[in-house]
């Protein structure tokens, strides 16, 4: 973060100083975990369901924090923020507090981030926002990697993309930062708009509109309305990078004042992929077609779905001054950065574990299954799809789970293992579709899945592990890899 006095922090947040003169300067990072605070830092006292950050104020101050950003007075220097009003409901969902103090602190944190981003943007910082039903994190990582050679770039770790992670990441930027790449998530209308107010983007990327959070939004059209808040937030001199292959995303061109750049495999795309092929590890090679030239690209990432992600990253880099050859080289050098997302590891015995267990929705599971099928090496390797529940699908949950099971059978997965009764529709769908491999099976829990795989895996098998985060199915992948050691 740029250095700020406590008086400036108070002015930015609408708060007041407590046990401080105001001339004290924050020179370190802004942290909500007292264990991460260092000298010169600012500690954010977030109340939660189990612990209250205000109780750790003394610890943070002892570790060198200049002050605490707090909702109530603490025993030490602080900036006390005012009540936050209508943000209370979202704060309860995020932090677990019940008295609104979490909303107040989050609102203060967002206001502080806005102040810092505005100052940095005036000095040349470009904010890039990425949203979509799936692929946000992988694309954010790709964009960061293609921009880093062009100047200091800040991006969040993993999927740190909500009302806490968004301002926290923005406050990592300093006077030397040229690019701030942010991932925007939403669990309801207005959420993306609010994140855009915290760190106004000049370039916005909308990847797709799928079924993630369908239970909250009610329909794909409802999801599209919210994802499109990013396009609406862009300034007239900004750029909207939209997926030409998704009609609901392409239609967002009518909702933005920014210049529109379409990406995809469609002929109308401005940044286009043609001649796409996948190798036996599902790594894509394609020709990148742009107004500035045409170049070959070979990705090291696994899965054909990364072609669309790479096109979005390419469009951003081209807009910021990179040439096609540079973009192709950087895309080819890009690697997976966030854990449990198409993390491919081969054990000493030849068993390959594809850990894509961070989260799941019907579209991302479909992409993972097609990747798994490609890794079968023309039927030379036996494939396993170990799948768990996909959350937040509302009334369509049963149908969507059956659809995933049917798709697994259609693409030729040899063995479908559904974990937990909530995922029973997957096993049922595979049976209804019919299968050429071994009989699909439903197991009661992670331990049963591990036992089954431990007993029946053969050298050379490929195992995909995927489910929504709530299923914690990464325990299966971890156990398989530990057994391989």
C-alpha cells in the first residue's frame, strides 16, 4: 500500500482516530490476520462467527502494527469506522457477525482501497476485472502472467474475490504497480457493482454465463444481469473483453460505454483461435488471430477450456501494448498458479491424478470430463471420474447432477464414482445413459472413495477428482498422491 497517515486513513473511511494523533504513518501491509501483521502495518479487526478480530488488536500492535481499523474502541491506536448501514446482511454471510460491526469494518476497508486505487490510477495504474461463472481464477492467473513482463502486477492468491479479498488485494498495490488484476465474484445482484466501486476497472473481462449459483439467481438470465454489472461499470475510455461464443456475454456489448473487444472461436471475434488441437495430455495448440498479426500458441495448461481463457488474457495484453509474438510466448510459458485447479500429477507407478477439486458447476465439470477423456490416450489408459456434489444449483440440482453423469458416460469415462448421497444423481445419470466401461458406483463418503481407489487403481490409470468446495473432495486426491509416495 502507499504510505498513509492515520488521519488520511480516517478521512478515507469516514472514521475517527483513537489514541492516536493522526500523524502516524502506515507503511506496511493491511492484514486481517494478526499473525501476518508486520512493522508499519494496519490490522483490520473483523468480527467473525468464532473469533473477533478486535480481541487480537493487542497482538497485532505488539507485532508492529501502527494501528487497528476497528468498529469499536480497542486498547491502542486505531481508526474507528462508522456503522455501515445496508451492507449488514452481506457482512453476516461473509464474516458471521450479527451486530453489523463486520459490515462497518468491510465498508471501511473498501473505502480505503478506493482511495488508494484512485491515487494510483491517476499515476498510471490499470485495473483489470475478471468475472464469469467458471474460469475466473485460471484466467486471472493467465492475465497476471502475460502482464508481468510489462510492469509490476498485483493479483489475488487463489479465488480471493469477495468483499474481503477484493479490497485486501487492491491494497497490495503501491506506487510501483502498473497492473492490478482482480477477480470478481457474486452471490446476488449488485455484488459485482459494489466490487467495481471499490476498485474501478478500466478493462473488464466477462468469460461466460453458466449455472454456478443458479439457486441464488434463479436463472441464467439473472446470472447474466449480474455478471454484466462489470461491463456497465467500465468508463467510456475503457475496454470490455467479451466472449463472442457465449450469446449472453456477447449481448453485454449493449450494456457498456466502453469499447468492446470480442474473443472466441467465432468468426466475428476480434481476438480469435483457429485450428485448435489437443495433445494426449489435453494441452491445446492453436493459431491466435489478431488485427496485429497471426501467431501459433501452445499452452502448457491442461484442458481445451483454457483456449478461451488464453484469448481473454491475450486481448488484455494486446490492449496494453504487447505484440502478438510476445503474447504467444508468454501464454506458452504460463503455468497453473492456484491450487486444486486442473493440477495434474503422475505418481511413480504411472497413475495420473487430476485434482480439480477446488469448486464445481455443471460447465466446469463438463470441461474437466472432456479433458479426462482426452487423457485416455485413445483408450490406452483407464479413466476414473470421482465426482461430488455441485452446490447452489437450486431446484435444478437433481437434473444437473444427472446431466453430468450422462456426459461422463457419453465421453467414454471408464469408471464413474459419485461420492455422497447428494451426488447420487451423477451415478444415476451414468446408468441411464448407458456405459461401456465398468459399472458406475455411489459411495457414502470420502473414506469409502479412497478405499475403493486404493484397491482397484492400476498403473497408468487417470483419475479426475472434482466437486464443489463444500465436499472437500481434495482429500481423495491428497490421499492418492500420498499413497503414490
